[in-house]
């Protein structure tokens, strides 16, 4: 679809670059000649991704930087290291996120914060740090944020995520105008469902629900990572230089059928509580297991 050198020597920072869609985007950008900075909290997935990119694209420069985007000092240090080692940052991809299914009335303040501090505050910290660098450097650049279609429709059972993604979309459009004069473009992608371990464990109550879910998508299938990574590559490339302040939906037409998780309101509240509670217990158990393995290893 693209020239092999579409993103040649562009320095691209991908948050959440060690897993899921962030990993797929980083790999695709590497194939198209980019130099990469991969950020996330866990070092191992970042290293594994960097190794895979170097193997697939010999000569590719990949810097990994464990960083919690909720912490502005860590974000500033990451951007400073990227600039020191790779000379500059041309593009930022705000991809890192957290999410879970919960009934709003049962959410604690900490539960709300847990998602909003990653998605909205973390995205602001990265955007602010990279934006300042781009403005000081004077060479322009672009910022691409991964939101969701419920950023504008809202959705039942993902209130913190919907609020935070709506904020990121507002940030994108606000800065597209404010930073246009610096030749910094700000765009977003709103994906529908693309299978990833992170999203599925947070949002798909049971594998048996996949087929039902597909029926609510006009294209009757989930997205393929290459479809999203090609869209992201286009939006970063110079060839899309006049696209600014745009949010491109890639969801097989899903959002036109209604808010992402609204259909679950058909179930009684106590059944929903049981299903979501089971999902939380499963996630807590797998996290405890990972921590246990980390300690013993
Ligand atoms: C209710 C929950 C909960 C759940 C956590 N909390 N999980 N409440 N239901 N399932 C509450 C806790 O009880 C606690 O509040 C507070 O949140 C903080 O919990 P921690 O476990 O300490 O949070 P933390 O370690 O900061 O982890 C953040 C996280 C976690 C978001 C909960 O899942 C995470 O780090 N996720 C990153 C990966 C991820 O989620 N990827 C999915 C992206 S998919 P109390 O009051 O009890 O102390 C995506 C797709 C969008 O975004 C669109 C799809 C179409
Ligand atoms: P994922 O694999 O769980 O990705 C989330 C990434 O964010 C992880 O790599 C995680 O790494 C990182 N992260 C979380 N908190 C962080 C923090 N505080 N600091 C730094 N990094 C952090 O899920 P995904 O499905 O690929 O989602 C990627 C993006 O696409 C998200 O913005 C999501 O909202 C969006 N999206 C996904 C879908 C879908 O169907 N998959 C649909 C719509 C939108 P660590 O845990 O190591 O920090």
C-alpha cells in the first residue's frame, strides 16, 4: 500500500508500544523506515517488541523507555532521553490506555481516577512534553491519539473511559487549532473492536460473546491490525499534511448501530454485577500470578 520509505528516519514515540495495537503500529512504522521510542510501564513487553522490530527490519533504531505516563516527571525524562539519543521526536502516538467494565453507581473515586489518570492526564503529559519540544525545535511534527467511537456517543458501563476519551478528542481538536501555526498537526483515530489481549480481557465478558458482537457490526467482523496500522501510517506521513484536527473512524460502521456497550443494559443489574465481578476477579488473579512469577523469577 505504501512506499517502503514512507516514514524513513522519522522519530516516532508510541505510548503503550509493547502490546496490542501500540505494538502493531510500532512494527508497521519500523517496516516503513521509522526510528522508534517505545514507552510503557512494563520493561519486558517493550524489549520483546524492540527485538521483533529489529529482526523484521534490520538496521531499525528502537529505543525502549519504561515510563508511567501518569507521572509528568517520568514523561519529561523520556522525551529528553529520546531527543538526546535520536535527535528529536517527529511524531507522538498517544495509544496507552486503561479500561474496565463497571456499573457507574458502583465505581469508587479511585476506580474513576485509575482510568482517567492514564487516558486523559497521561495523554496530556505526553502531548505537552512532546509539543513543547516540537515548538522549541521549530521543525513541526504531528500528534496522533487513539480514542474510541464512544468519545462522542458515550457508552454504558465504561464511564471513566468515555469521559477520558472525550477529553482526548477535545484536546486533539483544540491543539490542532492552537499549534497549527507551529506546523504541528493533531489527529485521532477512533477504532471499533480490534482483538488484543488487553482490550479483550477488559471488555469481552466471555469468548462466546464474540460472534454476537460481530452481528452488531455492519461489516460483520472485527478489525485487522494491519488496517489500523496503515491508517496510522497515512496520518503520520507528510502526504497527509493537510489533515489536521480530524478523527478518523475505523470500525466497519459499528458506531452507527449504537453506543458500544449499551446493549448490555438489556440484562438485569444483578446479572451484570455478577459478570463484571467475575471479570475483575479474573484480572486480579492473573495480575497476582504475574507478580508472583516476577518475584520468584
Ligand atoms: C471496578 C475496578 C476494576 C473493575 C480496578 N478497579 N478494576 N473497579 N471494576 N474491573 C478499581 C479498584 O477497585 C481500585 O479502587 C481502583 O480501580 C484502582 O485499582 P488498581 O488495580 O490499583 O488500578 P491500577 O493498578 O492503577 O490499574 C489500572 C487499571 C488496569 C485500568 C484498572 O486494568 C490497567 O492498568 N490497565 C491497562 C491495560 C488496559 O486496561 N487495557 C485495555 C485498554 S482497551 P478502590 O476504591 O477499590 O481502591 C480500551 C478499548 C476501548 O481502552 C474501546 C473498546 C471498543
Ligand atoms: P492494551 O494492549 O492493553 O494497550 C494498553 C497499553 O497501554 C499497554 O501497552 C500498557 O502497557 C500501556 N499503559 C497502560 N497504562 C500505562 C501507563 N500508566 N503508562 C504507560 N503505559 C501505560 O490495549 P489495546 O487494545 O492495544 O489498546 C490500545 C489503544 O487502542 C487504547 O488507547 C485503547 O483505548 C484503544 N482502542 C482499542 C480498541 C480495541 O478494540 N483493541 C478499540 C478502541 C480503542 P503497560 O501495562 O506495560 O504500562
